[in-house]
C-alpha cells in the first residue's frame, strides 16, 4: 500500500512538473521547410513574423492577419507563419521556437524588436522586411503610425505585387483605422 502511495505521489509530481513546462514548439527549420514547400506549390511568397507572447504589437499584428476582412487578402499572396522568440527564460507557459533566434538573425532581425516581419521567396530568400530604412531602430513591427503603414504598404508592393488596388485599399484602410495618428 505504501509503495502504491509513493508511486502515485511520484507520478503526480512528474505530471505537475510536466504541466508547468512550456509546450514544445516545432523547430524553426521545420516551420520554414513546410512554409517553403507550401509556398512553392501554391506559387506564393512567405510572410514570416517573429513574435513573443508578452508583446502587445505582436498581438495586434496577429489580430490584423486573422481579421476576416484581411486574412483572405493576405492568404492570396502569402503563406503566413509565425515563430516565437524573445520569451522570458523563467516563463513556464511560453517558449521560444527552437532555432527561432538563429533564423531571426539570418533574416536580418537580430536585436530589432518585435514583431519582426520578413517576406521571403518560396526558396527562403528575403524580399523585404519591417526595417524601414534598413536600421534596427527602424523596425516598424505592427504598422500603427502613418509612416509605418506606408512602409508596410511598400513591403506589400515588393512582395505581393499581384494584390489588387482594392486589396491594397482594404489593407490600408484597416491599418489606418486600427493604428495611431
């Protein structure tokens, strides 16, 4: 009986530790490989965002991409994916995507802030990123200010030239309405 109690206690303790650990995320190279294969098959580019659970602008960008008026437009031009980076080491609910920081750095986003948005070819070659003017301090992240919305629209022009004028107007109007003046 005592042995069963000890075994039960050990199992509960192990389960408690496992429950307190952040969920395992797929490695960044797997996320990219799947996105590249899908983008090649669908003749689209890839929109990749690097974000963190604690990042307010990251959540705003996710809401933008998920909005019913925006999602179908963006999905016409992009395979969209996200990698978690910048999580706090003591956070037991969230974890970095394994290899996410390395991929972020290789795509020009090291020390740029979040979200870092990069649009790449199906082969993984960067087309444009959210660094307005190329400087890390110029990371637009979520495009909230008029100059940031303009940069995001420039990004779309470079990476999704097939979007229609109506598509672009819808995106611009949405971002303007949900940004700051």
